[in-house]
C-alpha cells in the first residue's frame, strides 16, 4: 500500500475515532464499565474462535523464535485470563470527572480543574495478542477511543479479540468506531499513525526496544513510553545485610525480562565486607555477575565488566556490579548511566535515603524495596498500559489516570475584566 | 553559522544547562526566591544600561512596523515594571516538593507522588524584551534551567537584561549556566533547539502565529503552546440581556489583541429578540461585525460573514456572529471551528451551563464570564509563561505548576515481590 493510501486510511480511522471519542468522553462510569464487562463476556463467549485464530497464527509463524511464539501463543486459560483482566478494569475507579482542584478568586469567579479523557489513543504493539484487549479496554474505561495496530504475526488472534470487543461495545450501545483495529499489516500504516497530529492525541508503543526507538524517532504525535529500564539497586554502607541480599536477589532475579528488573548493583566501598555475601547469593541463583576489579576479586565466577555493561539493559540473569564511594558517587553513577526508570537504595540511614529519593531524577525512586515493584498493579492502579520515563504528562506506571488530561471550568455571575 | 555549528553550540549550552538544572532542582524555595529578587534588584540597578541598550535596538529597527517597535520599546518605567514582575514571581508559592498524592499498599510500601522541576526549558520569543526576565525567572522559581532565544531586533535589550539576571544569580550563589541566552542570532540556532531531544525538556514559544506554527511543525522536543485563540461566546436563550451585553463587549473589546479575546459570537435563535441590542452595542463600540443572514438584517453596518470568518482569529475589533439552533448547535459549531482555547456560555439556565461546561472540549470553558479571564494572573497563578491548548501535561494558563512534573517515591521496610 502506498504511503498516501495509508495516510488516507489512518485519517479516515482517526476521524471516526474522534467522533466516537466525543461520545465516550460523555459516557458515565457505569456505561463504560458495562461496555468493558460486555467485552469480557464476549471474549469468554468467543473463546473457541479466538483459540482457533491463534492456532492459525502459530501455524503461520514457523519462522519466529521460540520466545516470540511464546508471546504469541494463547490457550483457553490465557484467553479466560484476558477476560478476567477486562473485568478487573471495569472495577477500577473512573478518573473522568474528578475535580482535581477547585478554588475561587476575589472577584467571585469559581474555578474547577476537572479530569477529562485524552481523546484518541494509538496503540502500536508486537506479538502479544492480549494487548488488543488490555490496552483497548483501559483506554475505553478512561473514556478514550483507541486505534490499535498489532504485530502482523498476531493478525488472526487480534481480529478475533477485536471482534469480541466490538460485540461488547455493541451490547453496551457504544459506537464500534471507539475501538478500531488497523485493517492492514502494511508497515506504512504505523508511519501514518505516528504522523497523525490532530487525529491521534497520544501514541503508546508496547513492545521491544526496536519498536519503541522507531516510534520515538519518527513520531510527531506525543509518545508515552520508556525505551530502557536500566534500573539500579544501591547498597548503602548502612544497609542491613540480610535485607540487602533479599532485595537484590528479588530485584535482579524474580523476573529478569521486565523493565523494572535491576541491571546494575552499586555497593558502597564502606560496605565492602557485606558485598561478597550478596555477590555469592546472586551467583548461586544462577546470575552472571560482571564486576569491577573489586567485585572480581570476590569470586572466580565473576566476569570483568566492560564499559558498555554500565549502559546495558540485559533483561537476562546478568548483573553488572561495582563499588561506589558513597552516596554522591552512587547518585552520579545513576545520573550518568541510568534511564530515569526505577532506582533503589538499601539503607537503615534515613537521611541518606531522603537524599537519594530527592536527588535521583527517575520516574520511580525507592528505599528498601525491590525495583520489581515498578508496576501499575503494585502501585495499586489495578492495571497499567505501560511505564513512561519521559518528563511530561505521566511518569512511571500509566493506568487510567495517565490516560486522562484536564480542563478548567470557570463559573461566574457576569464578571467582566475591563 | 552552519547547522552543525549551531547544533554543537546548542548541545554545549544544553549540557551546561542540564548540570545547572540539577543544582536548581535541589535549591530550596528561599534560595530560588532570593535569586529572583536579586535579579529584580540587578534589573533596577542596571536600568540605565538596559534603557540605553533598548535605544540602540530601536535605532537599529527602522525597518520594523510601528506595532513591532511598540513591543520592542522599553523606557525606565517599563524596566521598573519588569523588576516588579520579578519580585511578584519571587512571592509565589514554590510548587517543587509538593506531595501531590500519597498512599500505602497492603504490603506496607508507602508511595508519594512528589512535584519536581521539568528540567531545561527552551524559550523562543520575538521582539518583547521583557520575556527575557519574565519567562526566565518563572522557570528559575520552579527550579528549571532556561535557554533563551529572543528576537534579533531585541538583541541589545535582551543582553542587557540577561546580564542583570546573571548578576542576580551570582549574588544568590546560583550557577550562571542556569539562565543562558543563545549568543547567536542565526536562525539555525532555533532549529537546533527544536531538535535538542534529551538536552531541552520542553520548548515554550512566545510570539505570533508564524513563530508558534514553525515551532510546532519542526520541534522534536515537546512544545507547550497555543497556535490560535478562536474563542467563542455563546448567548443562550436563557441569558440575561444586560449580562450578555456586558460580557460580550468585554470579551471582544476590552483588549482585542490577546488570545482570550472572543472572535465569534453565537446567539440562540430563540434569543433573537435580544440579539440586536448586543450587535448594536458592539457596533457602537467600534467593532466590525461580520454576520450571517439573520445578523445582517439587524443593522446595515453589519457585513456578511464569509466561510473563513468562522475559522479566523482576528485579534482586532472584528467579530463574526451567527444565530445557532440551541445548545447542541452551539457546541457543534465550537467543536468544528474552535481552537480548544477558551469558550463561554451566557445563560441563567444551570442545566444548560453544566452541559456546555462538560461537552465543550477546550482548555478553559466558562459560564457567565468574559473569555478575557483566560489568563494566569486572573486564575490566581500570579503570572503565566503562556497558555497551552495541547491535550497533554498542562492545559490553559501555564505558570509555576505547569513548569513542573512529578516522580513517585516508594519507601519500604525490605519488601520483595517474588
């Protein structure tokens, strides 16, 4: 398909989504929750059709890696889990209409800052078909329309899930244009979405670094995303050894493939006597340790870290580790090598913790907790559409509230300014 | 200067600003307020030098229009007013460090959402030299570094004001790199700022539509701005005639050149009997009225509106005016022709007002008040760096709070996730 054809297609989708977004913005909480629940019910009803569509995708996917096939694969249990996740979204508090702040001016004008939906959200994702439901229904619950562009390897699964969502919208009396699946797998459609200023209000990429990098590079529409999760855990000299060991093991090893996994371990030189126990525990758990000279001396299994290790998001059971000369050195290392995602200090020294929390310039900064808590569910948001490391709009896990903006309403009694 | 030279220059400025931003982010309120007051004092001290520099700019500006020269011109009273405005900024409440929200999770983790500065703000402006102080010192008070690029016609004035600001920073012990004036008038420097992703966190253009359009078109860095202020005042059928007349006159005529001035007047067909009095009042005040057929019939001085009038921001004593068929038609007109800036309804009918406030998708929506209240000062913000009509981050007048973002701090007692 030519670029102009794709642009025209996206413009058409965008205008329809914009119209639907107007109805959604005015839908009440019960109406939106009802539509999300109806979509969940339709997904359960259509479990066989979705499973069959997914089997077709798997059959077509012989060229893919095992990891990709695992992300792509659905089974009836996974499909039911998608429906359950949708029901959980319907249970969340609706942020739209919340009065964030209200105040009066001496001239009698009364001001309210009211939460409103963002508008039209573009979701660009890869092989996980559950994103079709998870992301779309989070957008819906926050009163937004969504334009969904999934990976071509999941085309049949996405269509089947999307069909169920449309049934849900229809059952709830909401317009089908509110949740649109881009009908072509042409990559030019992604480019057209990224340039659709005025039609799409925000783009949320869900997938690997290559996808996110392309989106951030090409997009003219604002993007909510994180490129890297180079998260640090810093063991301060006043750390409790047992706590430090438990947290470091969890932060690195609980799940190594998530963006909140710790990639670099910083240990105070003044805590060097507790370092070997932590390094040993990581090695015993099967973690590869790439250390500076001091860490290298602690166990012969430690490999030497190369300069690029400090800037690497492994997403694997590998950690880079070095000694630092106290709090300032740790903060400086994080400022230089971090990705403004999530960083933690382990210490019993409250003043050191406060300085770390204040001075580390990341979306999420922690004291005595595992970086793996960087997650919308763990924040109590009930879900998340992604984690943002940009500085504007929303930072950290983004859920319903991050899918809204605000307007100011002013009520007067005839006030004029002149 | 070549593009690459400009890019290198801006990269150098940006890195210095980034370092300075780190100190500013940690400066306390008293320190920042002290620096802003010291800058105000230095502006007063240097009034003669600033006045002389401005006279040089005026002398060099023979090719400019009278309106531009008026924007460019300073005199001792105007310079003192710049210093007074700076003192007013120093009196504002510091938003940084504010705990926006705090909550706990059942596992004992305690969460705080804390306001932090945006980082490095790029200000691109035209001939008004007061922006050098106003914008820079608002950024400073919110803990941000600023990179300032003023119009070439104001180069001497801007340098003189900037020198005073640097004296203020120095007196207060803050780094000079926090407030940088781009040292070249080469237009390529503007392009380099717009592409300085990672060095500049946000661009705020201050000036006419051509400047804002160029910035929005070219910028890779997020932009906080409004392109148009096509503001509407809608006289509902349940409006009080006297109030409607007073508000419409103020909304259109108090100052016609500001973005919150009403450009289009919508009057209910059901209120057609009160329309002539409003139209007449506008004409008597010297406003040109461009009306639809019905408005045209009300006075022979009314000119016929052409289709493009409904999409025009006049910024002059001209108003487009038409009858609408009730609330829905008014809301539809605003959705089609508005610029999401500020729109008002005049009515005694509370239910109609509520629907208008809910359904009009603009940054500011008003009931029984003049659209000319679209102003940071009138909002009680004490100042404004601009008005934003984008959907993300900040909408409406942007002052100190809009120059901040947030991070989440999490405090635990050794929690792990696994």
